């Protein structure tokens, strides 16, 4: 599969070669910009939302460290060392192939961003997939390198982020309270509140119960009792 993809890539236009080489690193800058936008968006929300954005890059770094450890253990050579013509220059000899660090970072960034802003899923996951595939397209990784890197990033970066968010949230709450002059943290709206529901008037405390006419049988007994009373004839 690697040879087929690389062979096809060499037949594509030169501008696509440039886009594939530059786009991988440019995509990382785009993810960084999205983290900034997500932080601004979460600034006045609950403290945990902002803490997720802040802890996200640390979670990505954790996934990257695991990826580097796996590289040193597996020590898989790059596919471009076999004399294959590729778009990108082959990395140095001590730069191992499995897994793809670019894929780990891209997938980890996508997954941690979605933790704090679910509406970005439609954008960030396809972007991460394109960035991962570009590493095979330019010839510096096998397909299984980028697949493993993508899975590592999606699994580990959110996990590390969630492990950190408990410690980051109180610090965010304290820092924001000082910056906002002691204002309380905004709360989420009640999930079952319905502002369009009609207002129900509460019952009055001492309101007398309405008169209920007794049943027919009771009225007959009452009339017979009155007829037998002295002086009723």
C-alpha cells in the first residue's frame, strides 16, 4: 500500500506536493489557533470548561511522550530508506518511523478540543485525518505508522487531559475570580427549566373548603331525624 500511495503522489501536480509538505505543520498552527478561540469562548463559562482547554495541550504532550517511548522500543526504520523516490526528504537515521508523531499530535489535538467544544468535531477530526495521511503521501511513514499514531492520540491525549482537569479547575476558578474582581462563577441553566410554562397560582393558606351537598341517603336520614324531634309536629 505504501508503494502505491507514494507512486500516485509523484504523479500529482507540484502545488499539491507543496501543500502536503507544508500543510502538516500548518495544520498544527491551526490547531493552536483553535485552542485560543476555545479558551476565549470558555472564559465566561463554567471553570471546568476553561480548564479542559488549558489542560488539553498538556494532554497532547503526554501522548507525544508515550509515542516517543514507543518509537525507541520498536525502532522501525523509515520506508523512504529503501531508495524509494518521495516528495519529502527522508528524516535522519535515528528518527524512527513507528508511530507517527504528527498523527499523534493532530489526533490528540482534535480529541481534546472536542472535550471542551463538541461543535468542532466536524472540522477537527477530518483535518487531523488529512494531516495524518499526508505523512504517507509525502513518503516518510508507512500507513500503519499513521494509523497507530492516530489511535494513540485519540485515546491518550483526552485521558491525560481528564486526569489533569481536576487539579486545573480550582486554579482556573481562583485566577478568574481575581481577574473579574470576585465575581461568582457563572452557572449552567437548569436542565428542566421551561420559561414558557404557564404560571401556577399557589393555594391560599386559610381558604375555606367549598360546600359539598351531602348524598341523597344522608339527606333522608337527616330529614327523618328532624321529623322525630319534639315539637316538630
